[in-house]
């Protein structure tokens, strides 16, 4: 798409809009928006020396070309007014209404997002843009066209800014246009950005395309004439044949990815046959194949299985005149409009549509684009602490370029590198959990197989299989699958620990003949309230993972007490408080030892206890009392007579403690920088040392020594780090 060869005037905008807007109120809204924009931008100029109003005029004209609603065109004229002028949002809303201003406000918010790099900031930028889209897809349409005109005038920017804007366009806006099916916008954004990022290569490929076009013009005309002749002979009365040249960036991308020479790009120039009906497409295909031999495996039916961005067409490659190869595309006129303008072709504004509303427009888009429908759903759900609901959608929109089939013929799309396990979890969580094998195109493949476009994927399941393994986390590509696997593994671990805790508790009760009341949720919740135990599962889980002593818990329930031992960490609240009142720690760590006012205390270097941990003291030879976390394996097999009860003083929380965590992750660029940024953003925690190294499996192990004030801060740090993509596990280090 494009504006006029000359600079667009307001009269051009009105003329284009008047082609489909006949209601005077709609035209009046656009005129009013222009008057305000022209007044408020008066005296402002762009780098091109043009009056600033020229930019919103160009955007508005392109919106009118797409037959956008009057409110959208008005928003296009006003889209920079909140950011670049002194106009108040409330005043603007009073004049133009909430619908127009909500679009303007959305575009303004996206414009204020600071773009840095793909690795660091682009993911969050994607998220904010997607949320804006979920609220109103017209915001994205205006922003895309805003970017189109900015790219057309990029020559007036300084070189460093040219490259920055071009990179942002190529990384963000061109893929978004592609996902919305807007081929013309996508192609223009790609080529213009590529021109500034790789000017020499751009000119080289542009020259080759121009030469190829000149050389092949005669051959193309011969093919066009012959196809016209045979279509007429076979009863076709209404059709059109056009030529299509592949855009420069796409040619370069195909050459690089497939290691091809320019002469090996068969679809550089294509003939496109446009017909009225779908059945005409298949009829025309049969005629073309009857006249010329098609190349094997080069036929694609995107009519029966449309791309996720709604693209539909038949593609075939044939051997034509003099053995030369031609790509032929066959589609209906409507399909061609959608291929060029994407979703905009679906919801062109119809003035006589009495049921029109922005909400209905959103629903129509959602009904046609599955990934957009999913986005709306996720936007309603929101983001939780354990899961970024937009992660899968980000992958779908910005990374998806592998399209595979279910056995029933449905199409699913995945990011490059996805495996059958990603496919299984996309189908259903239970399918993923019980996957035992995969069959691709009728052939058994390993679960590590990388899916390819066109694969027919069948998943083999078994009800007797007990779910995923730790190894699966490294096999899957999508965060959606990784989250599902992690959740079930955590659940399995909890269930195993609950069972272990139940066995340990029953064994102690039986062997030591401890008389306890009937175990019920209410009893354990009341008895162990301090430990956030609310039911029997929590009770046995705490025993199973070592946070609660089976013997100590049984004695507490029986109303008896015992001397602390190697498992014990039951501390009676009243007794603990009495000790805290009676004693104040005289050591640097804020640890109270009952009966000792000046105990020599040292924190174990093996497990690094912090305030809030359940702790035990061990009387060592030459070091005084060494304090360990109760789960520290270094004290399990030591002399129990050397154990001594220790507790934290309330004043301990004012101190800082060393702790160490080990992070296992995929070895990708900038992941350590992300870890550092997350930690630095959290209060009361700082990094003492950090180091990274690869293990034998090729994963990255990052060890971080932290200074924290308490256990809650440490746990909060770990929770936030777990949100970083490609991190598998985070564990507190015990040497």
C-alpha cells in the first residue's frame, strides 16, 4: 500500500474517505480532528522540514485506503497530539469521545516504550504492545501505519538513529504486520529497514532483481498470454493475471537460511491468477498442471489449510517455456485482498452497518484469528506470579514459522526448534503428560525431533505412563509446555514427599508407642499454625521434606516434649518468646543459645543459614557452636549428643546474611545480565559474587552469593528469578 506520489493533503484524505463514508457526521468527525491536529501542531516541523501535520495526514490517508472507521481515521490524525502538544486528555475526550481518545492514548503509550535490544527489552515491549492490542486492535493498526510513514522519511534522521529505528522495525513491527496478514505493510517495512541496516547487500539484491525482471519480462509475458489463452478455452470469463516480485528482504532471508544462490530463488517472480470463486481456483490449477509439469513437493494448498494470519492461496511451481521455472499463485479476488491487507480487509468499515461497534469489530477479528482470540482470553486472565500468560502468545506471534498438521488436518504453528512434546502439550495437558512416543509423517521419531513445516504429527500416549521427567524440560521449546511440565513435576515431588512424611510419622508413632489424638485437618492446623500448616497434606509434606521432625511432631500432638535431636525443629511459641525476652544474643548473628550468654557462634559455610531458616546448633571442636539449617546433610550423620537448641533473636532481621544459590539454565546470550538485573531490582538483597560455567550437558550453571536480610527476601528473589525464560531450576547451595 502507499500514499500518493506527491504529499498528501487533507482534501486527499476526505476524498479517499468519501469513497465509502457518506454520512455527513462521519466526515465532520474527520474534519474536526484535522482542525484540532493542525492547530496544535502548528509551528512544529519534522526532520524533513515538512510541517508536522504532514505526518498525521499521511497516516490518515493510509487508514482511509484500508477503509477504516471514522473514529480510527480521526485517531490517526490525532495520534501524536497527547505526546507532542499541550492538549489535555480530558479536553480531547470531551470533544471527540472515549472511543477516539482510547486509540490515541494507546498509540501514545506504545510510542513511549523505550526500545533497547532484542535480548533484553524487546520481550517486555512485545508484552505491552500485545496488551494494547488485546484492548483495541485499532491501536496497532494506527501504530503500524505511523511506523510506515516514519520509515519513508527515515533518510532525514541521523545515521545512528536510522539504524536504531530500522532494527526496531525489523525486530518488532514487520513481524507483527506479517502476523496480521498485512503483506504490503510487512514487505515495505522489511525492505526499508534492510536498506538502512545492510545498504550494500540491499543494493546488490535490488540490482539482481531489476536485472532478472528485465531478462524475464518477455518470458513472463509469454506465460501470461498462454495461461490467458487456455483459461478462455476452458470457459473462464472473469479472471485476472498479475505479476508479483518477491521483496528484497525476503530474497536475502531465503538465500541465507537455505544457503541458495540468487539464481536458485524460483519464486522471485510469480504469476498470480485471480478468479471469482474457490472452485475456480482448483479448476484453474488443473488446467495449469495439464499444460505444464509441476515440480514435485512444490505444491501448497493454503486454501484448504490457511495460514494463521488468514492467508489463502494455491501455490505451484511448474516447468514452463524453454525449461524455465515459474511459480504460479491462484486465489480468489477476496483472498488477494486479504493477502495484501490482512485483517483490515475483513473489518473494513461499513457505514450502513447499524450494529457496528468497536467491541463487535474486536469480536470479528477474534473470530477469524485464533491466536488473537487466545490473546484476548489471556488478557482477561492476567498475569500470575508463577506464570506469564502472554509468553505463549509472544512465541506464537513473533517467533512462529513452523506449521504442522494434526492427524485430523488441523494446522498448529510453533516457534522454530519446537518438538513433538510442544505439540502434545498444545493439544492438551493430559496428552502431554502421557506421551510415550511420536509419529511424524508415518515414521517413528524421537521426542527430541525438531518439527518442520508440513509435518503430520501423531502423539502416542499411555495411561500407565506416570507423567513427564526432568529431561523433558530441556527438550521442549515453548514456555507453555515447560510450565506444564514443571507444574506436574512439582506436584509429583509434593505427592512423593507427602507419602514419605506419612510413612515416617506412622513408623515413629508405632515403634515408640506414642499415643496421639485422631489426626484431622483442624488438629494439625491448630497445633502447627506457626508453620503455615493448614491440613494433613501440609503436615506430612513438612515432615517428608525435613521441615518438621516426625518424632517431635508426634510428641507435640501427644502433649509431651523431648530434648531436641537431629531432626527436631519444633519450637513452642511461648517458650521461644520467653527465651527471647530473657536473653538477647551477644553474637554478631543474632542467635540465642539457651543457657549461654556469650556463646561463640559460627554459621555453617556449607548451608548458609539466614534469619527465618529452621536451624540447629552443633558443638564443634575448636569452633564453638556451628549453626546449620536443619535440612543440611552435613549434620545428619554426626554425634547427636553434640546438638544444642538455638533460636533467632528478633533483632536478627536487622542484620544481613550470606546465602548462595545455584541457577541451572539454557546457555543463551544475556541470561546472566537478566539475572543480575532482577536481583538488583529487589530490596534488601545484593550480589556479593557471581560466576558461571557450563556443565557436561552444555547447560549453564550460575552460582550467586547474596547478602539478604531474611528468608522471605531470599525466597522472593528466587521466585522472581524463576520468571526468566530458559531457567530450569534454582536451588540454595549446600556443600
